[in-house]
DNA sequence: CTGAAAGCGCTAACAG
DNA sequence: CTGTTAGCGCTTTCAG
């Protein structure tokens, strides 16, 4: 069996309290005693039991960070944008001795609540990566006082997001520089980020003196199966005869290519397209996709920072971190006129 | 504060022992009492504390599965092959009430051992996805009696792997059917899987009456940075003037394309290539890569099954599961002669 | 079928 | 600076 603070206390002729204090860096312990205890611990191969700490301490801390990933079960962690964010997050929190674990996705008819889930595991704080902002469970989650930080949920207290507005505006700039003016913008219409991006679209047009026409904006779902088809059909029937379609993400853009081809349109010769996110795929395939690259490393890092600061009760100046993006030029946009 | 078995016991006029027994399905409890307790629990929103259970019970179970992912920190979970396996694993173990958490990668100079890490979290069992089979820490890990299952570590007691031999042999069959006979096979030379694949290569040649020439086998690293360049250079200088290079994984194959182009060779016109794994990228890009698709869903599922059975002390007939693969034909191989 | 009591490994007042 | 004591939420003999 593993060694406990009792073994250490015995070996050092002191109480478990003293040992506990050493490991928690609290109270006043003499230099010598401290060294003695540390030495004994390392000799005996002592590791603290998170479970016991979690039980005994008022903070209930287990040094565990929960990840709530609300995209389809299928995609989940295999979505590059999210896996990169989570990986960066993991690296960052591990530096401080935290590990990460996934929280199950609760369905609306589950008895369990997220608070219960978190309590039952002694989870210290959670990172939310979610598209599902409507469900009852989700509202519950957001209203708990568990320390939390989100990616892209602009109505949460602490969040990290990308410069979405600037990204789309930059894309429009680029498109105009390539001679495009009949632009269709596919808008998922789901919450704050979509709104920011739409603002970017409108600003981009304005900056380039292109009159805004509401038919330019195509309402269509995100990431979902068939998203590409729906969006593409709507865009082509919008009445503005677009020379370019701006898709809400790279995966949709990529899968639009075969669909467009199936109805006789080749990218970029017959029609140009853009994406969003900057996943590896979009840059390696031919034609490579013009897109906005989200800085996943920086996003993950900032999620970690924001959460860790809450856990350590540190002062937080900026509760919202907005990470710069980068326009990736590619082959999916043709220069016209 | 969350409700405990004390609250339930009080409400039901019984002892905590009785309540505990109900939740553990042990001992004899009257039907009525059981129902009463269950009802009270659900009314009070009771959830068991994993930490307390882990502390109190002899099994120390926390209903947590640890994932050891030993590939570069950079890639880690963002590697599609692994993220898909982990996701499938996650879905499977969640059905049984287990959650998964990542185990930190211990360096050889870390004081900590994996056993300590596992103990400190009350982790029930681990799943090992690793390329690093040499380090001291790793040997330690393999020698502990923690329930464990691995992907691709053919010397571990319980493992899941793909039909690697058959995959490569199938690839050779296809290449020969496309007129290729001067084939270079890049072999990472790291453990059992590489050996299996090499066997497949040799069998494939034999079956097609192509004499084996040791120069056909190129020793080069896996996944690593520059792997593609090293392997390609060696293959081109092997003396057999290959018409096709078989890379050990899709990422290496994909990154070989620009390198080949930089030295004046276009895929597949001037040279054909194949990959391994069947990641999405390899199929969407142009040219699409001829490769062997590993069934990640099935792999993850079987890892989960093998581990869960150990945890439940069930009889296990087959300790090794070998999952079928699929040859994916693509554009990266040209028909010649 | 049910319960009393001890204890898992640790922390947190409170004394000294 | 150090120790005593109680207790976190649960399981587990052992009696009844």
C-alpha cells in the first residue's frame, strides 16, 4: 500500500498536522523539520491522495479541471479546432499540477445536473467549449458558481474568443482586393460569435464601399450534416449571383467543394469560397482554402490562465480575452475582372 | 452543500450502512426500504462522492479511466488517429459510468512514477496509446498491476491492434495490380507493429512473385519532423529506383508530396506513394492518398471492453483483439506499364 | 434484513 | 513553531 502522512509523521517524530502543513505551505514550520519531512517523503515515495484532500479540505479541490465539450458525440474531440484548444489547455494546467477530465454530456432528460457531476468528482473548475447554448442543462451549468471559463460564449463572465469581427472583415477586404463584390455570407445565427462575425462582414463591406444587401446573408446551420448543401443552395438562389460564398467554417467549406462540383461549379474557376478556423486540412488540400486562422494555442493557454487565476483567487483585470487571428490566403478564391 | 447518505438515512429512518448497501447493490435489503431510499435520494438530488468512495472502499475505485498518450506534446490529442480512438473509448466507458482523464507524461527524470500518479487519483485502470516503449518510466508503468490495456503494444498482456500485416500485404497487392514492382517500404523499426507490417510487406511481395531485395526496406522514423524528407531521400538513393514509396503513416505521406515536388517529382505522375491510418485529411486532399484505414471506432470500443472486463473481474477469453482494416484506393498511385 | 462503530488519508480550528 | 481533536462522506466488519 502507498505511504501516507502517518508514515511520514512517525518517521519524523511529529504529528500529521505538521506534515500536512509542509505540503500545503501554510503555518510556520522550522527549516530543519521541513527538510526532514520532505526528505522522508521522497524517500518513502509519498504522493498525496487527491481523494482524501478533496474530502477533508473545505475547498474540496481535487486538482482536476473538467472539460465540457458540447459538439456532436461523433465529432467531439476529433474536431481539430477543439482538440488543439484542449491540448494547449492541458499542457498549461499540467504545469500547475492540474489534470483534465471530460465531463459527460448531460441530456435534457438526465436526472443528473452538471453541479452534481462536478461535486461528485471534486472538480475544481470547468472549461466550456460548446455550441449548445439553449438547453436547460446548459443554463443550469452556466448559473452555478463553479469557477468556469468558456470559449466563444460571449455572455459568460469569463471567456476567451477570437477576433471574429476583424477576421471576417479582413476576409472581405481580401475578397474585394481580388475583385469580388457579389458576396454571400453564410451566417449560422447562433449567439454572440455569429453576431460579431456578421458585424465584421457588414463593416468590411462598408469600408470597401460595397452596398449591403440583406440577401447577401444566408442563414444556415453550422458544422451539421448537410450544412454545406443547404447553405450553398440558398446562396445560389439568393438572387445576387454570388462570385464567392463565405462559409462559417472550414469543414463546411471543404465539403461544399464536391457539392458545388456535382452541380457543375468548379472552385475557384466558377465560384470562389472561404472558410473559417484554419484547420490543417484546409491548407493541405487542393484547392487550399482562404480562411481565418484561429490561434488555438493561445486560446487554450488563456482559458487555462483565466481559470487558474479564479482557482487561486487572484485578481483578474481582464475577464474577456480576445485572441488575434490571421488571414490565410489560398487557392479557393480566384482573382476576377 | 450537497446531500449525503446521512441526509438520506435520516429521512428514511435507517442507518447509513443500509443506504450504502442499496447503492452498492450488496447485502439483503427489503424491497420497500430500497424503494424508499432510492426515492429519497432522487428527491434530494443525491450524488455519490467519488472521493469519499475512493477513500473508504478497499478497491479505491474512483470510476476514472486514465489515458496515457505518449506522442509528442505538440501533436498529442490533435492526432486524428488517437483522438478518434479516445473519443470512441470515452463514449464506451461513459456508458458504464466511468469518466476519462489524461495522465501527465512523466519524463525519465521525474521523481513521480505512474503508479503514484494513478494511486493519487484513485484511477481504476489505464489505456495506453504510446510510441515510447523504451523509457524507464514506461517500463515501470507496464510492470505495475494496474488494470491496463494498450493500443499497438504487442508485448502487453491486453492489447488492441489492427490487422497491420494484412493491411500492408493488401497494399502491395494493389500496387502490383497497378503495375508496380520497384517498391520502397519505409519501416519505422519500432517494436511489434512495425515488425508485423514488414512481414506483410514481405508476404505481399512473395504472393505476387516479386523477389525481395533488402534495399527495398528503408529505415526511417515515424511521425517525427522531417520524417518525410529522410525517408524520401533514402528511398530515392536506395538503388532500386522505386516507382512507389510506401510511407508508414498518412501525415508523413502527405508531407512527402511537397518535398517530392521540391525535388522535381510530381505525385503520382513521376512517383506513386501510399500512407497508413486513413485520416480524413488523406482522403479529402488532392491527390487523395492510397492508404490503409484503421477502424478507430472499433479500436476504442475494444480497448474499453477489455479494460472494463478487467475492472469487473470478468473472465476474458481473448486478451488480444485484432481489428480488421480497409484498403482505401486513391489518386496517389498511378497505373504504369 | 438492519445497524453500530471504526477507519480510509487528509485538513482545520484551536490550544499550547 | 507544533500537536490534539474532530470530521469530510463513505465502506466494512461484525453483531444483532
